[in-house]
C-alpha cells in the first residue's frame, strides 16, 4: 500500500515545472510504482496557452478548479472545461488548453510517465521507460 500527499511532493523530483513556464505538475504515482498508470495534479496558469499531442499516451483529465477552453486542433471543436468536467484523449488528439483562470486538474496517463517528461517542440511527451 502506498499513501502519500500531493503537498509532500513540492520541491522533489516528482514536482515538474514546464520549460515553457505555463504549468507545473505534482506526480504522485509514476511508472516506478508499476501499477500501469501515472497520476498527476497539474496546474496550468491563467492566460497561458499550451498545445499538446500525446502521441504515445492516453490521458484522462478531470478539472478540479478553474476554467479553461479546450480546443481539438484537428477538428476545431471547442469545449469549456469547468470543475467536475472530464476529457479523455483516447485518440491521441492534438489539442490546446487556454486557461481563463489557474486551472487545476487531475490527470491519469497510460502508459505511465516516469516523472521527468515535458512537452517537446511538437507538444509530445517522449515515451520514457523506468529502468529495472
């Protein structure tokens, strides 16, 4: 059994800040736990814009606080995401998130991330694997 608090992750290797400065993520469950998914609390900052494409991962996102516009970059469809709303990127959709306010969400990734991932120039997380 694992019991841990998001607050205990601040300023550890599980607390990742994006190179773009548009978000930070506390990664409470990672590939090293060997449970088949990773779980993160991510905050995207008000007024920012982040374009992403999880070419190697499926991601489910549940909004906990804040508001953001989600844009499906492939279809142009737009969605307003508010607390209690979930979106699932089950088709590796290229998408953009534009938070109106600080946007705090819970994210689940499959396959799990190892913890160091940040978006590359195409918005993609590299597919990293945990050694051992």
